[in-house]
C-alpha cells in the first residue's frame, strides 16, 4: 500500500494525525510529515506501523483507489500559516474541495458548503446541523451519550457556581448560535460556554465572543476543535478555552489572558476556572464516574 492510498483512506474516515499516531505508535509529528510529503523516504519501521492502521481498512472495504484523485495527495499547504508555532497549529494536506468536511449529514452537495454567509446559514432546513466558519459550512455529527453526560454536568456545575455567588454570567449549551466574529461569515455552536456580558445575548444568537468555551471531542471533530476552532476562539476574544478529550481522559485548558500555552489535566483532577480566578473548580472525577461505563463497554 502506498502513502497516497493511505491518505485516501485517511480522508474517507476523517482520521486526524493524533488518531493515527495513537493507533500506530508513530509520533504525530512524524505522521504529519509523512502524509504532507515533507518526509519523502520514511523509515521501513514507520511504514510498517502505519500499515497496521490502514491495511485492515483497505481489505475490509475493498478499496479501489482513483489514481487521478490520488496523484496530488502529497501536495501540502498551510491552513493557517500566520498562526504562531506555540499554538501547535500544523500542516493541512487535505484537498481544498474536501477541506470543509468533518463527518456528518452529507445532506448538502459539495458546492453547497463554500462561500456562505449568515443568511445562508439561517436558510438551511431545520434538520441540517452545521457550523459556519469563514464562509464555509462544516457538518456536525450527532453527539454520543457520553458527550451529553459531560456537557450536562459541566453546564450544571458552572451555573450552580454562578447562582451561588449571585453572579451575572450565564451558562449555555449547544445548539446555541454564536456569531463569533460579529461578521457575516462565522456562526458556531460550542458544546458549553459561559457569557458574562448580557448585551451580547440578542435572543436569536450570541453576538460576539463568550468568556469561556468548552468543546468535547469526538473522533470526527478532533481537528475541528483542537486546531480550526482553537484559532478562531483565541482571535475572536474568548478568554478561556477547554478541550475535553474523553477517550484520553484528559482536558486541555487554554487561558488566553495569561498564555497561549495550554495546561493539561486528567479526569482525576479538579480544574480551576481561570475567568473566576480559580474560585470555581470542576471535579472531573465525578464526570468520570458518569461516563466510565460508556468508555469500557
């Protein structure tokens, strides 16, 4: 199997570099370089490790790869070449016409995803869930039950703290529209977020950046949440961003007011909320008790 064939399967399944690294044991940075073509002659041990991930999928699905579609796979471009290295935003090798897809409804035709505005977003049928980022629609898959358990716990915990302290902030959960950049090209639906400026609540949507945003990863949203939306949230003025990774039992916390470098916690930790100077702590061991059945069944 060639690198181009592996990349074809990677695109079909929506695998992230981190996922491939986890399954193969090859460092994510090496996986990235191999699929971008930066490393033109990978070691035999690297190829053998990658084949353990992709070969079963080729056999299982009897893939017939289109050479015309595959021949340009090693062309690599920067998705966000202006982003600082300390945000760990890396290369993106996906073909432009496929770059907008995550996993999801497939209810729209390819030409229906690009060059969109808020008006196009509101004109969608009610059964289609997408986010609009920089004029491009991204499908949103239905969340798993563990995802919903985490979301509910976080929503209740944060709002309970606010109410107990007579705070003016408000907690929201998806699907709540956030017109993040206050322009006509971006509308997102964070899993959970806290808004402390009630003037941004325009009933139809939140107009502007929330103070705290929490996204809960699934395999299909890993790149979307850890890279694309990380960039958007930071530059829109979100003060704090949590990425919850249920499969790894980790939480990555960015407190942009202090640093672009994240702090990583486990599901055994009590995580302080930076926007409230750590006075509120979220006990993720309680979340773990709620979802461990889902993780190990």
